[in-house]
C-alpha cells in the first residue's frame, strides 16, 4: 500500500500544479501570466492547492439574508468597480458588472509595470514573499461618495495580488458594502474573500463571484446577473 501511495502522489501533485498554474489570462490560477497567452509552465512548486476553498462564514451569504426595504446597494447608492487585471479576463468581468450595475470603473494599475514573459513569475513571488505594496497609478476621487465598492482581481499565488493589498491599505472602506469578484483556474476565491473581510472589519462583505479564467471566453452576462440578483443588487 505504501508503495502504491508513493507512486500515485507525484502524479496527483503534477495534475494539481498544471490545473492551477496561471492567473487572469487564458487561465487564472495560482501563478500569474504575463500576456494574453499563457506563459511557459514553471518547474518550481507553488503553494498548496486550494481549489476547494470557498467563501467562509465571515462573508455574508445574501441568499440567506433578508434585504432592508430601502437597501442603498440596489436603490440610489453610488457604486465603484475597482479592479486589477494583468491580461484581460478580470477586465472583461468588470465590464460586465459595469454594464449590469452602472457603477463607475476604476482600473487599478501599478506605477511600475509588471515584467512580461516568465519574469513575471519570479517578480510577483518575490513581491508576495516580501509583502510589498506596489504603488498605484491614479487615485479614486472622493471615495466617501461610494456606498458600494466592487473589488476585482485574478488569483496570484493563491492570494490577492499585492497591489490589491495596496488598495485596501490606501482607502477607508469602513461602513461600505464590499463585493469581491475574481478570475481563477481551479482555486475559486482561494480564501481571498475571507482575507478582505478580515482586513475590512467595519465593512459589510457580500458573497463574491469567482469565475474560471477559461470560462471568460464565453459570455458570462447571465452568470453575473444571477449573482447580482442573489446578493440583492
């Protein structure tokens, strides 16, 4: 039995690694891609696969929570859709949310552009290991005017990209409604909705929307609409 397990385990690890390797582009998983096409497979072992992780109890499931009669999320509250997209899939998702909600778009972009090609892997891993906060180009004018803030990103190394952490550090989201969304390739939200809820204890974090990067090649309008209905938007 021990010999059988030792033979199966490497195969299982290889399958898991391949399924969750790239993020935001044609496949959005644990490690980032640098262009509209997936980067060359990396030989290094990444972090633990969290493909079964979903939003936890710290995130409100609006399907089980009644909405107040004059909920500003759906009636009159001003909405911001802030998102980071390195290769395009999260941008597509943000655009659909914009079309459905009318919220104002703010694309989160680094002052120093990320490198291209395989160099992006080492660069972003180093950025995460050092817990860096890359500077954001541009600012959200008068964040106080927004009642609801959608925050979108690809999953990088099973976490939010470090530039999303910069955004959370720079803006006071207390008393706001936060709605996360992300692209991935097997990791779903990777535990990032819980992370956002922990970072913003004075905000209300609603059920997020994780969509597989490859699925963004198809129209996700209906999926987004059903999600928005579910959270009461």
